[in-house]
């Protein structure tokens, strides 16, 4: 048998995964003390030898990370020997290079912290830059939700669709959607100011007039870049513009910003739940764990 523990970061994913795996399910109740510390109680003190811990590292990021680490050691205490981690969304993963002198490169520190635990594997969905995991595939496993987006759009009557990435770094990822739809793929040239975070988009000479366009990315935070892209496409007389992102953080009413720029629809997974969570991640995780 296998035990699935649902951490406090998006617990419904763990429950759904346990049902798909026909596994024992351990729920985690939690509360915050007045000083901000999180207190957790597992619904059982018995873990099977094979235990999967599902814990998104989302807001509050620091608390979710500490909670994951505590759950790993607690699961071991309760009998788990082969511990697999699933973090549908892994915070800090975008900070993967030093742009300013003295800047902390967060993701490498986070990965070292997790690697030092008794866990045997970590699965993450659409990490910002999969290249940072090269050479460590025996522990870290990144997989993509883009095939699920492709299947979602396959059911729609799209007009000569074009799949666009907001920058070159995302082009290979979103090309998965293009392959499924048999559609052309391209990207925007994006330059970001390392101090202000402001972005400037430069479109290629794209033939988008009267075509449906899908802009896809791995995460939408404030939506500024995506909104700019949507606006540019509408000015170029694109027909419908759809926005897809694995992780929908949607800070500061990003969805409103994107829709007001002219987007016709927004979809994401439930890694960060919202009204746009059309793609459940539990079946994707289940499939990946069977490989």
C-alpha cells in the first residue's frame, strides 16, 4: 500500500491523488499561532513504507516550505521509508540567477534544503527553468502541464491558431501545445529591468490578423507582461486571444488586467486554485508517478 499525505498547501490535490492511487490518505489540519508559526496535526500516525507528500509551496511561501520539511521528518517518524514529494507549485523557482551584485539566488538554496531531507524524489510541475535540474534527475523530476492545455484547446474550434510564448525561454515549453494542435509557435522578445522589474515586449513580424492566438506560460504573477502581449496582439488585429498558464498566482487583480487588455479567456491548473482552474493536476501527477 501507499500513503498520501495532503499538506496545507492546496490539500485537495493530495486527496484527489489518493483516490486515483487507491491509497491511504492522511489529512493535515493546521492553524497559525499569533506569532505566525504554523501548527499541524496529521489525521494518522501510521504511514506506509511508500509515502507521497503533496504540498504546494505557495503563499505563505516560507511557512509552506517549513511545513513540507516538517511533514517529511514526521512521515519518517510514522514509518515512511520511501518518501516521494510532489510540489505542484514550487515558490522561489524564478530566482535562478544573480542579476545584481550580492543577490541571493533562492531556488538553489531551496533545492539543497529539500535534498538534505530523508525524501527520495521531488516532482514539480513546470518549474521556471528546467535546466537547473540537469544532472540531478535521480532526485528532481519536472514535468509539464502543457500537453493538458493542448488537449483542452483541441476541443475548441480554433481558427488557424498561433501559439505564442511571452519570451524565448518559454518557447520550447509552449511548443508542446503547438505540436498537439499542429499549429505554428513563436515568441515575443522580452527585456526586463533587473531593478524595477518593468518589461518591454517587442513582437516579431507575426501574421496574426483574423487568427486565434494562445499565449501560454508557466506562471502569471501580476499579469503585466501578458496584458501587454494581449494588447499588442489586438492592435495587430488578432481574432480571439486566449491565455493559459500552469500556475495562476494572479496578484494585484492580474486577471482583470489581462481581460481588460482584450483576452477572451484565461485558463490554468489548480496548482494555485482560482476560478480559472480548468486543468486538474492530480491526474497529471498520477500519470507521472506511474512512469
